[in-house]
C-alpha cells in the first residue's frame, strides 16, 4: 500500500448492532491554503457492508421477480480537515 492509501478498521453501529468494518482511505491530499488563509487537506473513504449483518432484513419482491433492496451497501465518506 502506498503512502496515500490506508486501511482504517473501526466499529460501525446501525440500529443497535455493532460490527467491525474496514474502510479503504485515499489521501490525505496535499495541504492547500484557502482564500481565508486556512490550511486544508482532504481524504476519501469507501467500504461495503451487507445490510443483513446489521439486522436490516426487510425486502419486497417486485412483480418482475426482482427485489426492492439489495443486500450489499456501498459506503462513501468525504473528509475535509482544517488545521487549527
């Protein structure tokens, strides 16, 4: 893994169920100075979970035979940091 990619492991709680997940993080970006003189950096995180692992099992079959809700959920997080 290079210096701009990390794996962050933490707990995610949904509806009272807590599971450990891994988030793939890209960044942080290089420092930039905004028009107000603040130093900022950013990062992006992504992960996938199975909603049924968190007790979210509701679904409905469509007339065409498909399901209303898929089991796999993509999680995406954008983070902006400001130096104090």
